[in-house]
């Protein structure tokens, strides 16, 4: 059997597409998100689905221990869980900023903390963190979200340098706009409508499967090759 792949945020969108793509290549999977049903509905072979909130580092560790006992060591971790709560900085509820920082940044660090010591000891392993084009440039109403995604870029590259001599790879994937549930959690109807118009004006966005293909490409390189960063977006996106 191939190496175990752990995917956070596998209950919808990009995470679900990556689960299908890695499963199709024969990898056993540990799928994590708060909603269990949509992960079970994927009906993927050799997959363990556990309801976990990524802000709970101990829960991630416990879920990984269960999956390792069943499938062997973690070959790859994909930190994909995230939320995007857009808002005007003067009026947005600061609780939304805390939520994004906890899920998008602390959640990624919690995932890394759960696997890194073992990967270093075994001198192999790959961690793919899903950032965003909003982790490289700013967009209107994205201040706190951009801050979390710039942080994902920074911490990924920093840890890559930290563990490179242990043959552990860290990869940042930065998608442009993708058709998923992501926008639905923004509370302002005005901002949601503006974002929908922006997507239409650019003539459409990319599919979650395109991001899954990018993750597979990075993962499938020989362990001696680290694809450090992939940025991909609709051709017409600015
Ligand atoms: P979705 O909203 O469709 O998926 C987000 C996933 O994250 C869900 O599975 C959700 O599961 C999970 N999640 C959210 N909060 C938590 C939590 N506290 N604990 C565990 N899981 C959680 O959006 P996408 O698929 O688009 O998003 C995936 C990643 O891609 C995110 O990091 C996002 O920032 C990034 N991205 C998305 C882009 C887009 O345009 N769609 C563009 C660039 C980057 P559940 O609710 O069941 O917990």
C-alpha cells in the first residue's frame, strides 16, 4: 500500500477534490474536518474520516495516531482547512479575525506540529500548505484573510529551510479563486455580491480538481526534489 496522506478540510471544495485524487492513486487517507457526513459520503477506499477542529492540536494528534496504527506512517500532510471572512476593517467583527487566525494559521501549525518530529526522525515526508494568491497580493476587503495567508507563505518557507537537511519537504500551493463553499461564510451580502460580480467579470474561476492535480504533481516528485511553491489561477484573474 502507498503512504498515508492526511488532508484537513476534506468535507468540501478543494479538500474533497484532493481526497479523491490521492485515493485514485492508491493512497490510504486520513480525512479531517468538523463535518463527518460529507467526508463519509465520498466513499473512498482505505480512508478514515474523523471529525476534528483544526484549532484543537491534541485532537489532530489523536486522529493521526489512530490512522498511523491502521495505515502506517504519514507520508504527506495537506493543511487545507481554512475560512475566508471578508469585511470592511472598520465594521468587521474582530471575532471573525480571531476565527481566521486560529483556523488558517494556528490550524496549519497544529497540523505541522502533529507530524514533523516523526518525519524528521524518519528523514522523509511532505507537508503541503494551502495558501492563496491572497497570500502574495492584497484584494479589497481581504485585510485579515490576506494576513493569514501571507502568514501561511511565511511559515511554510521558514519551516522548509528548518527541516530541509532532514529530507522533509514543505510546499506552498497558492490558488486563485476556485468555485467552492469558501465565500458563503462571509457575513456581508454586499461584499459577497461584489465578489460574485468580480468572478463573473473575469469569465470564471478554476475548479477544485485543478488544485488537486497541482498537489499531486508536487507530491509525486522524487523525495530529493521539493516543489517549493505553486501559484495558479484563472488566466484572466488579476
Ligand atoms: P470550502 O469552504 O469549500 O472548504 C473549507 C474546508 O475547511 C471545509 O472542509 C471545512 O470543513 C474546513 N474547515 C473550516 N474550518 C475548520 C476547522 N475549524 N476545523 C477543521 N476544518 C475546518 O473552501 P475551499 O475548498 O475553497 O478552501 C480550502 C482552502 O483553500 C482554504 O484554506 C482556502 O483559504 C483556500 N483557498 C481557496 C480559494 C477559493 O477561491 N476557493 C482560493 C485560494 C485559497 P468543516 O466546515 O466541515 O469543518
